């Protein structure tokens, strides 16, 4: 049985990805901070015939995140797919001239320490399987920095660099690493940024295994 870990799972994109992969027979580990919301989401997915379990962890606590992913793999088996897609905090988005070094601690914990901890935890299992997919989901500042959103611009750049290095390094091992950049907000009913449409894009990135960076919409949208 195949499984996917969705770090930053919520009722929008995370739920849509869980449904899309669940339809293909994947078991789903839902990882986020709020246990109550995770249990509600897992229960709703179970009602749709999808095997899903919630695991509570804060991505800004890398040891905690790694421990939860280890626990989840013990329940669901080694992960074939990891998606890292938590939504950044609003206070990460300060203007660049109002951003001091301490203001970057949170964004870096969120967008660098978190994904590094997650990848290092699941990678041995993917290597044992002989294949895998790691999906990074970021906002538009990952591609074009914004002077009013310095924290995410700087941290997403670092996350993007890490993801691209993984893409280059792991390709020969059958592990595909890709990034989906979503400019602006995820919008229900939008032809390109509806959660179900984005989930389909992520499924296609997993299945087609072509290229590193993909765009959900035009950057100036």
C-alpha cells in the first residue's frame, strides 16, 4: 500500500490532495498543529473511503516534526510521497526595511528547518522503496521576491534552493523533487487555483516526473 504525508494539511489544499491521492489508493498522513481539526479532517476523509490519520506537530519544531513523521510511517508504512505545504504566518510578511534579523527566525524555521527535517526523516524510507516524490508548495515570492513580504521572500528563496538541490541530487535514485508555485491566494472556483485543480496538478507532477518548478498561475495574477 502506498502512502503520502501532507505537512501543513488543512481543509483546503491539504484535504484536496488527500482526496486526489486517496482515490488512487494512497493512505494519508495529515500533519498540522491542531489535533482537533486534524481529527475532523481525517474523519471526513474516512467517510469518503480514504484511509487518513492525523498527526499533530509544529513545523517550527524540527525534532517534533521528524518524530511525528517517524510515528506516522510506523502506522502507514514508508512514505512514497511527501508534500510540504504549510501556510506561512502573516507576521512573516513585513516590509523589507522594517525587517530585522530576529524577524527572520520564524520564516527560516518554517521554510527551511521544517522541510529539511521532514525530508531527512522520510528519505530513508523512499530509498528502501526505490522511488519517491517530494513536493514543495510555495507562494509567488518563491519565484519573485516582494519588498512588502520580506520574510517569505527570503525564506522561500532558501527553501527553493534546498528543493532544487534535492531535485538534482536525488533524480538518479528514482526520487523526484518538484515545486509548485501558487501566485496569490488559493481560490475556490478559480480555474487554475481551486484546491481540487491544484491537487490534480500535484498528482500530475508526481506521476509525470518532469521538471522542477511548476506554476499554478501567471505570476502577475
